[in-house]
C-alpha cells in the first residue's frame, strides 16, 4: 500500500476514500425535513455524498444526527513540523537512586494551589503518599521532602515558605480557563520570584488540566504538566533538571 | 511606524522589550512591524521571547495568532525543538545552558527568511545572557517579545527601552481598558530618586542588605541595612524600625499591597518608599491611591524607559472598539506618552 504523505486523506474502507463521520444536533424535531436539513448542513461543511446514518429525536424539539460523507481535502503531512521533546521518565526507584548518587541530599518540593484556586485534586494526586494510578506520590519518595501547602495560598506566602524550607522546586496547580485571572495568578508568582531574586534558585513548575509545556514556557515556568501526569513524571523532571544544573555549575 | 522607529533611534535604545497588559493585545503584531522596519533599514536584528510566540493557534482560545517572520541575516534564540521545527532556514551558532521544556535554548543565525516559533527562557538572567550573546555576534537591535502580562523583560537589567501593548481584551469596557493601562503606565513611569544623597544611601543600603531604613541625621542621611533570605522577609523588621527620623524605606524586592498597608498603619504621614525599578511594583490601584492620597511617594533607583504604547482595538471574544475613537481616547488619557495603533496606520498607508 503506497501512501503519499504529501497528500493524505481521511480513511474509511479504502485508501484515499476520504470517508468521515460527523455528528451534531439541530434545533428542530426529527423528521424528513430535519434529515434534509442535516444533509444540507453536511454539504455546506464540504462533505461529498453525505448520508444521514442515524437520526434520533432528543425531545423538546431537538434532534441528533450521525452523518457519513467524503471529505476530498488533502493535507501535506510531510510539511508539518511540531516542536516536541521527549521527556525523560524514571521509575520511583530510579529517581531515588539518582538523588542518592548525584544530588546526595534530600530534594525539597513545596506544592500549593495558589490564588483563589481551591482545586486540589491535581496537586494531591502528585504529592500525597498514596499517589495516583498505582504510582506513589512524592511524599512517599525516601529521597524527597514534599510539602503540600493546600489551597488558596497567596503567591508571596508560597515564596516565603519555599525559602524557609529551602525548596528546590515549587509546584503550583491551577485550573486555567480562558479568563485571564488564572493566567495572571500564575505569571504573578514568576514575576514575584524574579523581583525577589529567587528565579534562578528554585524550579518553578505548574500543573493543571489545560497546562502544557508550551503554556508553561509562555507563563515563564521551567516545566508544565497536563492531564495524565503521574507523580514519577514530575519527580523525574525535578531530579534530572537538578542534576543537569549541578553538572553545568561544576563545569 | 516611522514615528515609533524614530523614537527608538532618538532614545538610542538597542534592546527593546515589548510587554503586554494581558493576552491578545498585539505584542506579536508590534514585534513583526519592528522586525519588518529594521529589515527595510538593513539593520541586523536579534529575536528572543520571554515566553512562547509565533505558534499558529492560541493554546487557550484556539484562535489563529500572528506568526513571526525571521528575516535573513537575523539572529534568533529559541528552544531546541523550535529550532528543529522552524520553517526559516536556521544555522546553529551555539547552544546555551538555559533549559526549557522544549529543550536547551539555541542561538541561531537565519540563513533564509521564514516563519519561526520563539520559545524563550523563564528568567531575566536567561534573557540577559541571550541578548548579550546576540549583541556580541553582531545584532544591532534586539527585540524581546513579552508573554501574557509579564513585565520582567522590561527590567533595565535586560532592555533599555520598553513598548507597552494594550487592547480591548484587557477589560469589559473601553473606559476600563483606559483606566487599567493608565495605572500601569503610572507604575512604569515611577520617577527615580532625584536627590543624589538619598540615592547614594539607598544604593548603599541595598548593597548591604535586602531592605534598608534611611534616617535623617542632621543635614545628611544614615542608613541601616537589613539582611534576610529574600527581601520580602526583611519587610517586617524594616517597618519595625520606623521612627520620626525615618526619611525613607528601601526594599530590594517586590513591593506588594501588604507592605504599603502595614506602612500606613505606622503613621498618617508615610515616608517615601524606594524600590530597585518599576518591575518590582505589584500594587493594586486602590492601595496605590490610598498611599499617594496620604502624601506617600514611590521612587525607583533605576528608571524604566517607556518608549510608547501600542493598542489593539480588537478582542478575540468579539468585543471590538472603533479604532479611531479608541486611539483618540488612549492618546488623550496617556498623554504625553506616544500611542500607536500600528494596524490602523498600515491600513491608512495602503489607502
């Protein structure tokens, strides 16, 4: 089967048939007119030979459709370049071993939900002893000292606490929405750390359902962790980065 | 645009920070215009971001964003993964020791112009290193694109001129946008300590400690430095030393609302507060005005060099303003600071 990667199409039953399935709801009761409306909607989306495979009345004058059709557009897969980096992931044992061998002291991590945010589920999953999905939380790591400061912690207080505990890393969790307030609470921590001369002394890490590496860079954090993150991902990053910095310093 | 370039040339700024009031206020549009103007004048530009710029879609709103075109001959500092993925043809000059989630930051030369994504370091010290390297390589101007509402790249440690971008996405009404921008401008234009002797003792205090209390002593001043792990932890001690002779408080780090509130509890006539520069100010309008209404003054050791404000009358959520009215209102409210709508200027030129 020869696939032309410069012109890929959706795949249904055979290569390049362009078959796609879409589903949507229309604010009209199910019936022949609704079916025709759905077909026309699909045509306007650019689908060829649209067929209504399923129509279901949702009640209250709404109906739901599943449509099969052919999308003739192609995409040049070869021209797509996405900046990406493989994250090093170590196991619980490997992380502790690396800290013992290379850092030779306990790694201190301070975590909190900052500002007005009270969604502690994320930070609890990473920090708490019992962990998440079979992976122990950072509290369980013998070579780490993890402090969970809880929710609604003001940024200035978090920094002061981190200094007091001599933290290597600060972990903040935040449910970022499109409202700028959440973003600005995250950027404030970075700006405060900078103003206090702390920025180069501590790793700043953010996490939350909308957080990605790219957003972390935009926010000014050293790393960002999104959905699906397990405690050992965070522990691996912190440990590997501290070791990298130690080695860079001793050069 | 010509006017903005003229301001940059007249003030002889070589490293320019473009900072924003929030997201989607046109930082990258301003950056692109400056890149194009410098290219026209055959000046070598160095590009770096304090955050992440040039990606096709906004990560949160999923709307298309302006991309960044790096012209041939320019320098760019960006994370390894962005270097690999750039559409512009880049040559690796050197790899820095600054790490990002997308790899170590690389300084590259642009061999053939094209689109580029700029992912920068999260720290002022990182930006400082990268700008210094690009100047050493031969960049004549360096443009530091900002991120969200972060101001740190405007620090005199990194850049010698700042452009502030603001726009409709900042608030629910035009008046709200004007008010918030005017307040930020007021903070950014915090005056330097004009009295030479006071400036000298303030600097001495911060050389010795994280904060300091300056006392009047006959015709001169006496300074007491306070040491702490970080400046915020020196505040309480500094304030406890307040007396009738206190001529000023000097804080080496962030100036947050709580400090001003505590200071105002000490005395009805608070002494001046001196900070390193305006990037250290984290005050809200209410606290700031309560302080200044009581005769309180805030001064800086180093000044931020604010060159101009650029405005964006459109908002991704669809709340757009009439560009002419917005420009007129902003110009009036921010006077004498020059205000530009670079998109509107471009349209007028094309007509």
